[in-house]
């Protein structure tokens, strides 16, 4: 969708970004035209320069979630290939560093999917693709199809549970536990030799073990 700019200086993406913030902070019930316009400091009339109705904005918000919170899984993992362990580290980097993935946005979208068939369909397709790319990771690590599927499920379900529980770990504690998660999920012990959060972080950023 084209980002046409109006005299107010706002573009389509500004409205979508404002809607995203409301979705995350207050749920889909707070994503109203009046509140979005108030947050942007304009009248509701300015909205119709970019969108025909609220549903068109919501469709843009669904596309925004896919681009920001699901596409990075495929982009980063495929970019890391074909080495299976590098692919797996790319996945861990996405979920652990939370620079290309927002757990709060994911949680808000999941809550929205509970009351919106359209959003539920988008979520279902995104999850299918996420697990599918994880299956390719574990296949590249050398597991047979059944084991690759099972490990992909375990890795994905573990992350969902971690985000849902909101354990409140410090960044340092989480980084130091990553080598053990890696061992459990992938069978690889490569990261167990790392002795500090800084070493784990460096390994995730570089995407390989020296």
C-alpha cells in the first residue's frame, strides 16, 4: 500500500503505528478511529485520506504484524543457511534478543485473534510458517522428518510458554540459560563452553561458535 502524505504530514504508516501502540497497550477494543486520531493530534477526517474505513486500517495492522513479528524468522534463518546450527542460532537470536521480534506485540495479536476470525486466520498461517521454517532448521541439523517436526514443535511451544509466563528473568540470566536450551532443543553442546552473558551474546550476534 502506498504511503501518501497529506498536508498534516501524516502517512498511512503513521496511522498503523499508532494503532499498533494502542493494540499493545490496551487491546483491540482501544483501537478506535477517535483514539488513533487523538494520539496523532489530528481530526478523524484526516483518516479518510488514507483509508476507506476502519477495517482497511485493521487489515494494514495485520500486515504490519506479519512483517514485523513473523517475516524476520524466515528472513534471518534463511540468510544464515545452509549450516543447520547457524540457522538454529539465528532463530535463538531472534527470540532472545527481541530486536526483530516483539513478544508484547505477539501477545496482543494473539488476544485480538481470540475475537477476530480474520486475525485468527492470519495468526494460524503465521504459526504454520514459523513451525515449517523450524522443521527445516532441525532437518538441516540432521534429524529425520519425525524428529525434526517434534523438535520444531518443542522449540516453538517452549518459546510460547516462556512469553506467556513472563518469568521476569534478567537479560544476563536469560543469556546464561541459552546454552542449556540449545542443548535440550538441538542436542548440540557447543555453547556450554561459554562462561559469560557477553560471550553468549557475541555468539548469537555473530551466528556461529568459534
